[in-house]
């Protein structure tokens, strides 16, 4: 099937995307360099700045979370690709200008980690006060916590670290809070239809019309295995049990549940799945402390969702 998208020159997708974002929300954000989105009004220099990075094509993630109480800088790469280390370093320099300090939040994907590590080494040589936290909560990536991918779990990490920074917490305290949140979350994704790369029109993975895959990564990375398409209730049960077992949740505890649509999954579907999640948690004596349901990080027209 031929790809249909409202774009201009493929090579101009990211600059035009960011230009549109800045024009739509001038009271919240500004462009602070090529591929760098910053808060329109910077925090006072005594408050920690929260910085992140990642490929474009996943809107609103990640630059859509720049603003008061959350991110101060987001470094946007090309479609589905990490930005280079020089751009990340430039954002860290801006965040630390005038005596500021920065916390770099990185989703655990190879390109993002490579760029971040190089930028952190350069920042250390320049004496910039920067620390880094890695989000890696996707349970389908294997039993080793350090090897797990970062999915929608970035959102609560941005939120708690950003709130702490806004309140004047130290860099060490912001890092501690971010790491504590990171260590207490688990995510699992499912996909039923692929996305296409908007620059090339190429499908990023293949699934049969009657198939789904639980454990799919953000860009179509292989999961725990393909299976026949299940109902909403069946899918909710499979995924929730895997998440609860991995996190070792017991009756009497309380959870934040996030349902993140992948791009082509309707709110109707997300709410139907969430309904069964809420029922199962109640049956197990686990309390819902808070929920977030919607699209927070997408992959173009991919159909599926992430449960956290």
C-alpha cells in the first residue's frame, strides 16, 4: 500500500515539525538551536534543568513534554534516530550556562545511550555539573534490568524529576527521585499493525492480519513472540499478569497505571482494555492510585499500546 502523509520534502520533516511545534506553543517553548527545544522562559539558575533526547516521529514524545514542571530541554534526532552527541552537549551547555546544573534523562536505546555517554564525557571534561539517569523498564527485553529498553516510563520520570527541580531540589536529590521512580516501574507493549517510516514509506516490521505481538519495542523490535489476535480482555490479562509478576506487586499495594496508544489505537480501545485492568486489580486487592490514558509516545500509524 502506498504511504499517504501530509509532508513536504522528506529531508525537511524534523525541522518543519519543530518549527510547527514552536509556532503552536510560543508561550511554552522556543527553538534553542538546530534540533533543540527549550522552555520559553528558563528556570532561575539555582534550579536544576531537566534535559532529554530521542528520535523524532514519536510525537508528542519527547519534545512535547518541555515546559514548566517537566523538561527544560529536549534534543530531537531525525526520524526514529538518536541525535548526535554534539547536539546533546550543546543542550547541556545551555542548561548549565551561568552556573546551572542539569539532569540528563535517557531512554535505554543504543543510539541514545551512545550519544549521551559521549556527551557526558565531554561535559565532564568541560566541568559541567551534569548527572544522568537511564530509563529501562520494558520487561520483554529480558531478565537483566540494565538491558531493558526504555518505553513510556520516561513520562513519570520527567514528572517527578521536573517537579523536584521546580521546587528547588538539589541535583543529587533530583537524581535520587528519578532513579527511585525508574526502579519501581515496568512496561510492556503490544502491536497489531506496523508503522511506516515517513521519509521512505518502508514498513518497519510485518504482522499478519490475524496476529499480534506482545513485547514489541518502540520501533518494531522483536518481542516475546507473535500470537493469534486476542480480545481486549484476553490481552489485558496476559499483559497485566506479566507486569505484576515482574514487579512483584502484592495485595494492599497501590499502582500508577499508564495506557499509551502507539499512534493508530483509538481511545475507545484503550479504555476497553483499561476497564479490564482496573477490574483485575480490584479483584487482586491492588489499589489504583492514579491513571494516565492517551498518546504520550507514538510510532506514526502503528496500532497497539504500551501498558505501564
